[in-house]
């Protein structure tokens, strides 16, 4: 009889342990992973929230928190100092991006297979901007900026219309000085 009780108690303990383990695993299986998208343009939050909603429908175990503070650069610098860097950061192609990349704030994505899905020109632009072969970001959109200039004045002073942008950069120091014929800065 004692042997039967020992066997029953052993079976009950085994079942109780199994119930506890399965409930723990079930709880972890239902738990969502939360990531943060830190966006620098508060005016774009509606667009990003739409994209987040679509992403979360396809990935129900991932929750994306959108953060778009008013003074994003200051907030991000403070968070970096505190070691609370967001998972994803959406910022423009400006010096802040280069500074953060050089400081190894971002993950090096150079060998990530997803890079091949982006327009190679965008990736080369990032590398040119960073002055590095490494890739620390991926473009969400690409903006085009133009150069406005007076063709006649350009032709008269230095360059014809066929000049490459590199030549324009060479004369930039002079462009920052006031012209002799006026108080206007520029060429």
C-alpha cells in the first residue's frame, strides 16, 4: 500500500510540475515584444502610426511604441548619455546621423541581407554622407534638394552650366563672403 501511495504522490508531483511549467511557457508565448520607434518629425506620426498598425497586424507578438518628442535631438542626446537608446530611430540625413554613426550608436548593417533590397544609389548616398563603407541606416524615403543659382553670374565669374557639383563645392568658401557689388552673400 505504501508503494502505491508513493507512486501516486510521485505522479501528482510530476503532473503539478508539468502544469506549472506549461503555464509559464504559455505566458511567455503570449507575451509581446515591445520595440520603440523614435521619430524626429512629429508631423509624420500619423503616417508612421498607420505603418505600425499594419506591421503589428502581420506580427501580433510585436508591439511598436512610437515616440516623437518636440525637441527630438536634445531628447535623444540625453537618452544616449543615459544608455536608453531606442530600438529604431528615424532621422534625416544630417550631421546628427553622421555623428551618431561615427560614435557607434547604430548597428552596422553592412552585411545584413536586407541592404540588397534598397536602391543601391540610396545606399551609396549614405556611404558618401558618412564617408565610410559601413552602412548604419536604411532610407525610408529619399528627398531631392536642388541648387538655385544665377546662370549668368555663374558663367561670368567661374563656371559654365555643365560643371559638376564637386566644382561648385570648391568655390563654396568664396560664396560665403559678401560680394563686392552688394551686401548679399553668395555667388
